C-alpha cells in the first residue's frame, strides 16, 4: 500500500510540475517570473504540501522572483485546481534551488584541484 501512495505522490508531483510551468508561462502576468525555471516538485505522502524548487537567471533577479512567486501562490494553486481530480490541492511552498550553485562550486573546486595536480606533474 505504501508503494502505491509513493507512486501516486510522484504522479501528482509530475503533474504539478508540468502545470506550474504552463501557468507561469501563460497565465501569470507578473514580468518578475519570466526567467523562473521550475527544477523539481516534491509532494508529501499525504498530498497536503507541494514543495516547488525553482531557480532564476540572472541571480540578481532572485529576490524579485521570490516575491512574485509568493504573491502568485494563491492564483497558481487556484489554477492547479482546474486540472486536478483530487479532493484537495496541495498547499504550495516555493523554495529556491541552490543545487545548481553548489554543483558549479564543486566543479570549480575540481578544476582547481586538477589544475594544481597538472602543475605538480609539470614541475617534476
């Protein structure tokens, strides 16, 4: 039974992901969300909360985009309700996804280590 619940939550998360992208692209009129990218959606097992991970480029627009997403949260949830056949629509929580920044930082460190390693070989 737990497996079904997880599978169902995953399907709901995937549908929310698709729908939120479309809502932001075509229905939210706030220009601050133009460059927002939805990276992932996680839904709790009881389907009461959906955590939506997002990023924006350039990073300077992060604060404005965050404010825009928070102010549009009710509208987005309302729009989601039109396409769902579930009894309730999960509450939405927008979280800035820092995984891309962490990944870039790790790659930079690896490049530096590789550079140091290559320089050490040349000196020998």
